C-alpha cells in the first residue's frame, strides 16, 4: 500500500518535472527512490508523491532529484533524464 506525502520547496520547481516522474533523495553516500509524482503545484512550490509504506520519509533540507520513466521515454524515442529540483 502507498501513502501520499507533500514536499514543499523554497525555490521554483524545475520546468521539466512532470506527473509520473520518479523522485529520489540523497541518503548518506547514495540515493534512494522516494516514489512517483502525483501532483505538482508550481504556484505553491509543492510536489505530492506516492510513497511505498516501507520508505522512510526524508528529513527537512534533504536534496531531491527526479528521473523520467525509461519505458515512457523509450516509447517517445527519448533517454533518461536526471535533474535536481
């Protein structure tokens, strides 16, 4: 089962971020998958993410980045994009 969490940013969101992109966060020396974007509100600088129950919610100040779904991009002839929010 998944739960929804909302991430609030203090700066403008990256123009390339979209619903269904995958959000990751920096954890120690690596990165962990947080979940899939379900809602983006550029006015309030908030992103809602569907997160699996076994994923720990990151602390405030955590570095987040996103990636495009390879399957979706393959259908469009694109490549994976990783970018910081």
